[in-house]
C-alpha cells in the first residue's frame, strides 16, 4: 500500500482524517460539512449555497477575498467551495510546505467569517440561476426536474441554489442562524492527503480550528420510497436544436448490499465507447450526440440514471434502444469476458484514485460525514464476488419500467412520439 490513512477526533468533535502519501509531491486540504439544500426548508432554500459564497468574502484575520486568496495562492493553492444537496466541501491543493497556511485560511473562513457583501452575493447567485431557466423563468435543468419527481415532498427535491424568491428573502440573521447550527465540531471533517504526517496535520488542524464550537452532527429525515407506479414522463418544451433527457430508476443508498452490483451494471452499460449504450446508440446507430449512465447516491437513497442528448426526431428511437439494451441485462445476456472487463476496470479505477490527493480526501474524508470509509481492498473484494446471475437479479429488481422516471427538455415536435414509446 502506498498510503496510510488515520482518523482522529478532537475535543471539539472535529474529525481529522490524514492520508499519508509520501510518494507524492503535492497535497490536498479539504473540509467536508454535513449541510446542503436538504437541511433547508422552502423559506430558507439556498442558504447553504449563499453561506458558501460568503465565506470567501473574508474572515477576522484575512479581512477580504484578496488577502484570503493571496495567502493560499502563495503556497501553490487555489481555494474552492461546492454546495450539494446533502453536504458542502471546501478544498485547495498546495505545495507540501503549504499545509499550515491553507488550513489556517480554511479555519478562519469556517469559524470566523465576516459574512459581508450579502446583497452582492445574492445578485451573483441570481445570475447563476439563469443557466437553469428559460426566458420565461421556467426550470429547464433535467437534474432539478428529475429530483422534483423522485423526491416530491422531501427536501431533496429542492434546488441547491434555491429559487429567486427564496434567495431574495434570505436575511443576514437567517444566514447566521444556519451558520451557527451547521458549522460545529461534530458536523465537520478535515481531511489532508499528501506528503505529510499524522502528527503535523493534527497540530495544524487543532490550531486552525481552535475557534470551532462544539455541536452535534446534523441529521435528516429519509426520503420516502418512490412507489413503482411508473413509467412517469415529464416533457418541458423549449425551442432548442436538441432534446436533453434523463431516465432515472430509484434504487438504493450508497452502502446497501446491492450498490456494488448496480455499480458494475452501470459499467456494463457505460464504461467507455466500447460499452453498450455509447456503442449501440451513438457509434453504431448515430441516434444521439451523447448518452451515458451514472449512479447518484446519498446515505439513505439512490438513483440509477441514463442521460443524453439527441435530435428531436431521434428521441423516441433513443428511448427504444435504451429500454432494449436494459432489457438484455434483465435477460442475463452478459458475457463472462464482459463482466471480467468491468471488474478489471473498476479495480483499475480504485488504483488510479490512490494517485490523487483529492480523490483520497474524498474517499476517506468525505465519507466520514456519514459512515466510516471502506478500504480499497474491501471494495475490490465486493466487486469480485458479483456474478452474472446477481447482475441479472439486480436488473430485474431495480431497472423496471414501473420504476422509471423520465424527464426531457426540447422542441414540442419530439414529445408525442417519445411519450408513446415510454408509456
């Protein structure tokens, strides 16, 4: 093994994960927070994302964004932040000598932010939202549209950035209350991967996050299971040259026993241009510009997704070919060499992760927000035990038309024929 991973918990409740990778020349510092849009309600939707923006406006010691970024950039770093539905994270690479500087800035951001320029950041976020709507303000983002159906009535259906109305209504008092609730010791994980030692990382984390108050980890209510009463189809008309679509099958949480097999099924469908979906639909038939499969999981829910873009006149044929291809999995038409290929590529993927400080932080640090991280050897062993029969069972159980939720955005001309194909 080319690395050693350690987990420590400070008196404040802050979890510190160190991945010692002495063979690398750079490091990654990351802070994971269990807060996102699912921890909001309709009135506060977007506050996690707004808070992420405000952190970069300065802290008590790094008084503005220029000083904050200059300090990190001086050691080869680049500050970034991301808000998701179930969590947020902040990260920066740096030179091996820059650990203390980067953690110092991050600790200041997340324990002593100035929270200034509120209205300016709200205007910036409102500009960002324009990417997801048409000229009438309708949501045309397939991810948002899918989530609204898959998690109807649950906070996971809400947009990460919020709505124009919810963002405009956010006050500094609301932001502060959200900050004080989420940015506490039990709700954060600091992870560092690179040519560092556990002792050095612990010393830097203790110093940098010394102002972090104690507090519990946030909890969430699980989403209700979507009843298999499909197929369901939502089409949003938009005057574009192509149709974007997403076909979603509600499945399982990320640590469910079926998750590893579903991951291999995804690779059978889409693991390079020689895989079934891109080969059959794009390369062989020329029906679409792009098509692929992915899995999105939370600690308590998950979806198996197929998405792409095609000319309006080809959309129904694309849907037909996707369903036909999925049908071959349910029929068990998977060759031994095909399964061996995806298992080998999965194992290679895990090996490649070990060359990336960022991926190592995510694997060992990000997972700690929800559960202890598995070893790479464990994941390889789980994958190796999966059989063709198991893949067929999973396809028949989870990839059924009764579970299918499809959304598409494009010209009206494609709707009726595609609808007849699916329903």
